[in-house]
C-alpha cells in the first residue's frame, strides 16, 4: 500500500476504499482494514466488518474532511439500499500507519423515517 503522507493521498485512499465498497463483484476491503476494527466501541474481525455492508447498497460521498496529522477521515455518505431505502451516514475513520482502517465511529439515519441506528 502506498504511503499516506499528505491530505490529498489520504483523500484518494478513502475514495478508493469507497469505490471498493461499491464494487459488488470484487468487494475486497481487507487491504483497507486492520485485522481487528473497533466499530462504535465494538471489536470486529474483517469478516464481521464486511457484514455491516448490505449487499447491493450504493454509497455516495457527499462530504469529506481529512486530518493527515491524526490520519482520520470524516465523511457524510448517502447509502441507497435495494428496495429504495435511503440512509444518511455520518462516519469518522481512524487509520493506522499502514493506511488500514482501525477504528470507525458511525451514525446512520433512515432518511424516510428519521430513525437513527
């Protein structure tokens, strides 16, 4: 994996991760993930993290902020699920020194009902 030493590289790295999330055929996220990911204070394996992503969902990046000093990304995403449900996710990612996601803070809201997860 390329060294992530600038804000633009961190931005590009995250955008490549999101592209892979949307690529249902290959969906190989492991290169972007630490062996254990802390997701909303819950420890997950890579396989468990994969299960958080609904098959066939489409993630669209609406807003992205990067902090290269902390190796963190904050994003607002629109998620379209099969069947027409639309979600909005506010999410922060902490990357390790190798560019792998090691921690995620996420809040998801159903844009139809307003319910938060």
